[in-house]
C-alpha cells in the first residue's frame, strides 16, 4: 500500500526539468516523473520519517521504470498489439506496434515472385494492427484507381500487388468453403507468417497510405490494386466486384500449405488448383501471371525473372516455355530451378510442368501463339479466383 501511495503522489514534469527520471516510453512521447518534495510525506507527518520517505520514493520510481521497460521490451518481442486496460502499469507501451521481421529458411519458403522497388524497406503493414473495415460501396472508385495507378507506376510494384491478392484468394477450398479473399495476411500470427507469403509485408506496407484514405476492406483493396496493376503493366481490364469482408482475427486464418510449391510437378498443380475448382485450362491461364515479376532468393529461395521484361504484361512467359533452352541449377538456398543462360530467364518445376503434361501443353502452346486469347481467358479466370467463396454473397459490380 505504501508503494501505491508513493506512485500516486508522483507529479509529471516537463522534459526541461533537471530533476527527472524517465519512467516509460510510448510511440509518441516520453513521460517524465519526479518524487514529490520532502515536505510531502504520504506515510506520516513527522520529520523522522523524511529519510525513509525519500528512500521509498526512490525505490518506487526506479522499480516502476524497470517494470515499464521490461513490459515494453516484452511487448515488442512477442509482437503483442492488444491494448490493455487504460490506467494500468501494464498498459504502458501496449500500443507500440513495432514488429521484427525474421528471415525464413529456404526450406520453409514457397515459390513466389515480385518486382519490388530497390531499397524498399520491409516494414510491417498497418493492416496487421487494425480492426476489419467494411467497404463503403459509394467511395470514389475513380479516384482510388488514380491513386493506385500513380503509386504502382511510381514504385513499379505491379507484380507484387498481383501476388498479394493471389495469395489472399488462393487459399480457398471448395469442399468446405473455407479460405479465399478475406484479408487474412493482416495478422502476423496468422497467414502473414506462412512461408509462401514471405516478402508480402512489402506490398501491404505500400498500400497503407491508400487504405488510410478510403473506407475499404483489405481484401477488396488488395483485389482492386491487383487488377489496376495488371492494367498499368499493359494487361487486360478485369471486371471487379466489391463487398469482401475481412476476417476479424487470426483464429479464422487457414493452415499453411494451401498455395503452390515451385518445386513440384503437374500432380501438385492439379491438387492445389483442383481444391479451388479450377480446370486444366484455368491452371495454365493463372500460371500466366508469371509473365510479370521475378523470384527473390530471400523470399522464396528461388532467384530470377521468367521473362526479359518482368514489368511488361504480355504472353512472353508462354513463348519462353516453348522455346528456351533451360538448364537445371540449384540456388544458393538449395532449391532446384532452371535457367536459360543466353536470355537469363528462369523456369521452375511448376512452370515446366505446363510443357511436359500433355493437357497443360496444349493450352501453353495456344497462349504462346495468341496473346489475345490469353488476355481474354486471364481476365475471366482471375476474376473467378478473386471471387472464390463470395459468389453468392452479394458482391457489387464496380464501374472503374
């Protein structure tokens, strides 16, 4: 009780007061406290207790500072973002949403790619710390498209926008209607930590500023950004319907392992895409998104671009698969891949499966010879991917 009395008697001071003790740090300020004057004796009024009071006050302040520091350190390390009850000592630093991104081992990574602006820092998106947002269908979609177009053009981040939305929607399971586009990567303890999503914190962080300006769910924003990115890079205009809701917490995230692995063959592709309800033709069509972007060794364990112009949407991916002379190699992370040394482009096992499997190959040849057929099929199939699980839930067509 004496300790509580002493804490309650502490008086806040300005940062310029030289008799101060740092008590706690928050994201916005440092609050400073000092012990009250010797004339104020919370434990008694006799002068004989003065030295005891001073000693107790010093101990109390020091102890409070140590506890607060330990709490903040624990809060950062454990990546806790749940605010605690205001007024309690434990609430100090509870809103410090600092995260630590740790490198994943190559064996835990999945095949993914993107072109990211050089020097982009991997920071944690604000999406990981916000409550779910419902999309206001009356928002200014034209202005949102303009903002996204400018951002994607400036950052040259079109491929990673596609990957972000693809990985949000590509967890769908038709058998139990689980997964799909739900903004699940907002949670670092959920799908954000899946190996296949390594590096997508970059994409989420890029979209933070845009999301803060519009009442739109993460799932809708990621989906819309991906189709704007496709158009910015020269691809087809894809129809868009809005109204996806974000999951409220990480308990609704799906298990890891629902996205394709780059070192597997045709059976794996049919298992993953078949779970979502896609045909052989649709598997080849969606694989065509590799016509943009590149693999990053620190994210997927693979390294290189599929085409000579990884920021230009075309059918070069299919042309390369049918014409390049690929040689097997192993990356520094120990993953198998293939490279055409003359053009310096790569292919993964899942890519070459499109040329070795007879059913896949006939569509690969078709799209290598007919860019228009590829673009038309891609627009239809990619819209289907984005709407998996939402077909009967009242999505609204957006004129963008």
